[in-house]
């Protein structure tokens, strides 16, 4: 479970900003004081958090920061060569940012309920600092790195402590520990791999294969997705997953060539690759009576249906595992009612018994118009005049629990709204100038 995530000097973030999943002491009344909370010994954690704000305010960059941290933990030791760029993107609008490393820190509970605080600082060439702390009764430092100087706790074995010599300047020590089968390093790397998912609501083709594979391998998973599709009232009665070989005549030639290239790169036989596609079943009627069914390829469905179907895989997997899912552009191509229902799946203890967490970035401000989210579940991003993203929660703003969050947000009382008055003035001026030109042309004629 995620406790908090902090990022600094990355893309539009310059100053370090923290997204916290720790519930505040504020009372919002009714079920909101109970249902969205995960009860812990020291504090309560939130089951979901939504990030709102205008275009280019930094919502997507917050999700990208989580995604970058996950990528670098998983790939820095095995996916990068010596001297290769770390691919970090530091803040570009201040000279000071070039002199400072990017900052990433995450605090979380692993599956055994042990709390860890892990982070690192880096630029495009190397790691400047890296640290790992563990908390049971009190916080204990497990290792601290400054450049290529390491202080490693005696809790690690002699062999694990010797791995500092094999850690490249552009690789994380945690990733190297996992690479050489350190029990702790492997366990934490698995947390990033299995318990932290980051997806885009726009690029659903990236996680569609995951949904198709899980449906074909797990009948229970298949049943859950079909049930949710029926409840969404989009006309789909069933889904059949077809498994194809690359050489199947129905597979387009350009797709066949693409997978031939992949097979050559990976040293695999082409027959080892299985392609999957979804056939969506709809009821056929004669007047008002059902008389049969017809199947459509998924790509014949609406864009919203395709996105909803693809996203259900990561969502159900997250709920089953009790893991963390961060989604950018959560509401893209989805009806607002579907968006609400997906959030409710996470907020309800009945549908989320394993304490999964959802972090989503959205433009759907209508989510603020009903008692769906607590004040501490509502976060805003706003750009300063220097182009920096500021991240803050509605819980930090003095507001009554029975206030109309949507109305007050649209009135600009919380900030994080676009200013489009200049756009309107520009259009009005252009219209006036056009009218004047027409009058002058008519007079000249």
C-alpha cells in the first residue's frame, strides 16, 4: 500500500511536491468517514485519490513521475549500459534546475505489512544519492549512498554488502541487489513490478494484451470482466477470446512481419508467439424478442467501449492483488457515470476487500459535484508564473464539509482552473476587426 510519493525537479515539478495517501482528521460525514479508509495501527490510508487541474498544469507529470521511478528501479541494473543516459527529464525553465538532481521518494507497506522509505536523486548521467529505510517499531537505515560511497547496514550479508563494487554510477544499488538475488532487494523489486501499476487512459493498446491474456487464462477473471461489461449497459452480453498463430490468414501481413522481427530479436520461434483478439457478443432481436447473437471484433466497438474493456484488466487485477494503480487521463473516452462506478469499486470495502488503491488524473470536474470523494482525496495541480507545478489537497484549504466543491472550484476558490478570458477577448477583437474590414470593403465598392 502506498503511503506517500514525492517528486522534485522532474518535468514541470521543480520544488519537491508530495502526494499523500494518509487520511486527514477532517470529517466529511456519513459513509465518507468510513468507507474510503484503510484502517492501520498508526493512521488510516485512503483507497483512492483524484488529481484535478487545467491542461498543462502537471497532472500527467505526476503520474509520469511514478512511472519513471518504477521503470528506473526495474531497469537501471539490467536495462542500461555503462554510461547510458538515465532518461530522466529535469525541469527546463530554471537555470538552477541544471545544477540540482531530480528527486524521487516513495513510502509504502510491502505485502508483509513492513513499512519502507526508498528514494534516489539523479541527473542524466549518474545517481547522486540513494537511500532505503525500514520501519517496524522505529525507522532503521538499511543503506545510504552518496555518489559511489556506500554505507550499508550489517543487516545485509557480507556478499550483499560487496555488491557496491558492481554498482555502476547510472544504476541503483537496490536494482543491483535484486539482480544478484538479495532476498530484500528481490522482495522490494517485486513490489515495484507487481504492486505498482502505471497506465495511460489514452494509450489503452498498451494494456489491452494484458486484459486479453488474463481473460484467456483465468475463467474467474473472464467472468468478472463480462459482468462489469453487462452492468455498464453498453450492449455486450459476452466476450470470446480467440487465440491465433502469427501465420493465421486472418492476421494482416504487416502484423505478421512485425512479429517475425520481434521473434528474430528475441531468438524465439514464430510458433511460440500467440496473438489474442476479443469477439464481443451482442443480442439479435426480431421486433422485441431476442432470437440469437452476433459477434463483433473489438475494433468495431466504440472508442469508449474499447478503452473501458482494456482498462478493466488492470483494474480487476489491482483489486484482486490489493496493489496500487495510477491512471493518467482516467476519464478519456468514458462516460462520467462509468468513471464514477470505477472509482466506487475502489472506495467500497465490499468490492475492494484487499485494500487496493487508485490514483487518477482527470478533467472530469463533475466528480467534485457529489459526495464521491473526501476532501483529502481531492488534489489539485496548478502552474506558477515560473511554469512550476504546485500540488495541494482540498484538505489543506479551509472549506466546510457541506460546501459545493464543484461550484467553488468552478468559481476559482481553490485555484487550479484555466484562465481563458484572454482567449475570449482575442476572439472578440478578431471578430470586430473582421467586421471593420468588411465595412471598409463595402464602402470602397
